[in-house]
């Protein structure tokens, strides 16, 4: 295997302190760290414990100070509005400093949480960086989540302020955000003092005269962003300890209660600077276009913080890969903004291929500036990989990671050197991640054998330091099964060349169109329907979205309801409780669910049958005839 990569990987594994202290030097510190990792609370680790810095200063001020103030920093491209606006580093710094001043004047202090519920508009990035500037901890919630999910997050992290907008624009409809926020605040009964609203034209509540006191009778103080900003004093960056939480980002686990992944400041900044250069090969003056959403980790790391820390320009895109207006929109953006590096999800590429199999709409644009396409969020299947390679003629790089890790665990490290690609594999572990395959007992699995993918502790800088307010849940969920290792929740294998293949989750997390969702949370909703005795939700293979959720329900005896009515009611309930992003449509009534003798539903067996895979019925099954009875439902075409 190639030398540059091998050397960096060996250094990061054999002498992590030296490797990461050296990487940290690329940031601007108020106080340079002298210690790499604090192991005194193992298995909880913290990076650069004696360092102090500010990430907003690293993302903005230092580039302006270096004379790059006139360079593009953020390009807001809205396919929904047909507009594009560029903010230079100086302009973005000015906006961020003013909004940081707004937050400070509203009494937000270092360590306070600020919840951000915004569509893909510049205010999202501005609000995040403004929080970082004053040491406030942001928690961004994806706009496609319903008020109940928003409320759960407000309850968990107890923000003092919520930053939102009057609305978001989806291709088929406009989304009024304020009623959703008001409903969430009612449900959460939080200590939120202020709601700050970014005004957008064309929304029912967009021109509301907030009186600083109420909105539709809600007593929290509601404010107009622009009005507050007009009078605010810009705020300077406040240095915080490296270990200070930068943000909490909620992600789905097996249960219905989302997990608040806590990200530190100095470790994350160091990891992003390193990955921008070593993995994505993005440097000052480059243009990165990450077609994701600030509500996901990809958006945090590679729309907002990563490109700006690296001194590149970032494209913040409000739109879809297809239909806004067509499957050529990514090409239009690459051409118009001279994009050097693009990042998207495989599902978006499949959507492009479905709408325009030849890809001519995309390649009809001038793509000559593009050096590489990165994809993540779900496995890049070989078909989609070959489609993208033949379309673009540049390296197409699958990178595997998670909300928890904050940056890629495995990827072709283009900035170190380009390793030969293997379709279906995100290549090899990135320096800093000691990836191993273990069986259920924690024993090492030989090359080629499938098992749990684990990472040796300590995780490198940038990975989660804990779950918000719950060290024990962090330890129980990720660190206890195999002592000394972090359990990723994915299964896979490493081949004889050291290439990793990620095959799927070992838990009840599914991935719908690159969106991570919990089947457990959906089951809770189904189970709350008055006609349902018990239920199972599983993720089935879906040609476009990778996976889709399917619900199987057993009715209470004597209940009179048609399957059609039940389906309509349950679909509406999932939309109301979890949100449209779950894209939940399939419900089937069955006589019984297959279970083990201890009562565990055999979801994996059901999924294998439905997906047409070989399946083994576990010997622990309570009643094998239940599987027989389910076959026509799960495999209707057989
Ligand atoms: N706010 C409110 N609602 C949202 C939303 C948001 N930010 N994002 C999605 N939704 C809604 C959609 O309007 C849709 O609602 P509908 O059922 O009323 O039509 C529903 O959630 C599902 O949306 P979506 O997942 O976008 O599916 P789609 O069928 O409209 O589009 C794709 C399919 C493949 C084009 C789309 O899923 C996509 O762009 N995927 C890429 C995802 C991605 O980049 N993920 C990043 C992970 S790295
Ligand atoms: P999220 O936390 O939303 O980023 O989702 C993380 C999960 O998505 C991982 O644990 C994987 O199951 C899946 N995933 C993300 N990227 C990839 C990839 N490149 N290959 C395979 N699975 C992926």
C-alpha cells in the first residue's frame, strides 16, 4: 500500500500524541496545548486539555487577518428562490460578530445552549458560528423533524434561546416554522427565554410584528433577527478551553430517545483542519459544495466548520438534487461557483440517475474545475459508484463515518495520496482510527470475516466526548461491550489488502435517503395506535432511498378497522410524531410476529426474507409456523 498514507497512519497509531499535537499547530490557539490526550477519566478521554482557542476566530478572523477578507467564504445558492449570494470572509465575519452580539445582549453566556431550527439559509451558518464566538453551545435540529422531536431535544439540552426562521421551502410546499416551534415549546415546557426569528418573504408569520413578548399567545419573547441585529454591538471571539462543548447534535439510536452527541472545540477543530487537507484535499481558495443540510453532521463538519477553517469557500445549497428544476442542478452549481470538491449522499446520485439515466443534464455543464466527488451517509453501492465515475471522470470517494465520530473513519485519503479504489468499499481507515473487526464475544475476526466494526480507544480528536448530560449512557451504549474499544454499530469486514467493507447496522437504526432514523422510535408511534396489539418496524432495501421503513402490526382481538384506514392513520401519526423525513408509507397487518422464546421479535429474519436474501430461522424461535404464515406477506412475488 502507498507510502504517504502508510506513514501517516503508522504515526497516528504509534505516536498519537506527537501526531495530533503537530496537527493542532495548524489552528490558531489562544493557548497552545502542551498535552495531547487526557486519559485520567478513561474510558472518557479529552483532547488538548490545557489548550484554549475559539473556533469562530479560526473559521473567520484568522483568514481576514491573513489578508483574505475579500475571498469568498459562503455562497448561498437557492434553487428554490433562483438566487445566489456570496459572502466574503470579511462580510461573513461582520454578520457573525453582530449576531454574536445579539445573543450576548439577550443574555446568552458561555456554556448556555442555543437551539437552531432553520432551513438551508445563511442565517443557519451565521447562528452556529455566532454561538461558537461567545462560547454558547449550539444544537441544530433538522427542519424535517416534527414538533414532538424538536420538543424532545429542547427538553434534553434546555436551551436559553431558539433561533428559527419564518419558513422553509420544499418543492411541493412552504413550511411554516413558527407554529412548529410554538408547539414544541408547549410540549417541552422549557426554560427558553427568547425565540429569534429570521424573516423570510412569503410566509404567513413572516411579517408578524413580534412584540418581544408573545406570538399567538406564547409567552416566550419572540424577536425579529434583523431588528435585534440593527442595534447590536459586534462581539469579539471568546477563547474557551479546548474541551469546551461546541455543540450538541442529536442522532437516532435504538430507543425512541435521541442521543445528544457532544462535540468539543479544540479536538474537533484539529480533526476538521486535518481531514480537509488529508482526506478531502481542500485548501485555501478552493470551493467545496456539500449537498447536505446543516441539521446533519455532514452539514456541521463539511458545510460550515471544515471548509471555513480550511480557508475555502463553502456552497450552502437550498434545493434538491432533482426537480429544482432538474437533474442537472449539481452541474449548474459546479459550473457557476467553480466547485473544486463536491460531497453528497449516494441516494442523491440515484435520484439523478433515475430522473436522467444518461446524466446529460448534469454533464452538459462545464465541470472542469471539479477534482473529486465524496459521498457518505449510507453505503455507496457499486452500481451508483460506476454511474458517478463514468459521469464525472474524477475520483468518486466513499467515506464512512457517523454523527458520533464527526469526521471520516474510513476514506480514500486524497490529500495524502490516492489509493486504488474498490467499488463497495470506503477504502481504508483514516489516520487516527484504529479499526478492527470483532465477533460478539469481542474476539478478533480474521481478514475477510464479517463482524462488529470497532475502533480502539482513545478515539482521535473530533469524535464525541460523551452524550449530553449522560456519561453513563455513552459508556453503556458504545464503550462497554468490548472494553477498550468503541462500538460503531456497523458490521463489516476488512479484506486481505486492508480495505474495509461496511455492510450495515447491527442495531435498529436505519438510513432512509441518507437520513438516520430509529425503527424503535417508529415502533413506539405504531404501538400507540388503539387498534395495535404489537408491531415491528424494519428497514427494507429501497432502490432510490437505500432503505425504507416498513411496519408490521398485529391487531388487538375484536378490533374492527380496515387495513386501508389503519394504514392512513398510522402514516399520519408517524408524520406527526417523527416528521415527514421518516417518509413512512408501508403498513401491513399480520396474524403474528415471529419471536424467540424469550420474546424478542426476529426483525433481522423478517428483513432478510423481505429483501429476498438467504435467511436462517434461529433455533430459539418460539413458533416456526409464524414464519411460514408470514412468507406470502414478506415475499409476495415468490
Ligand atoms: N424541512 C421540512 N420537510 C422536509 C425537509 C426539511 N428540511 N427535508 C425533507 N422534508 C420532507 C419533504 O418535503 C418530504 O415531504 P413530503 O412527504 O410531504 O413530500 C419528506 O420530508 C421526504 O423528503 P425527502 O427525503 O427529501 O424525499 P424526496 O422523495 O422528496 O426526495 C431525494 C428524494 C433522494 C431527492 C432526497 O431524499 C435527497 O435529496 N436526499 C439526499 C439527502 C442528503 O443529502 N442527506 C445528507 C446525508 S449526508
Ligand atoms: P449518521 O450518524 O447519520 O451519519 O449515520 C451514520 C451511519 O450511516 C453509519 O453508522 C452507517 O450505518 C451509515 N453510513 C454512513 N456513511 C456510510 C458509508 N459511507 N458506507 C456505509 N454506511 C454508511
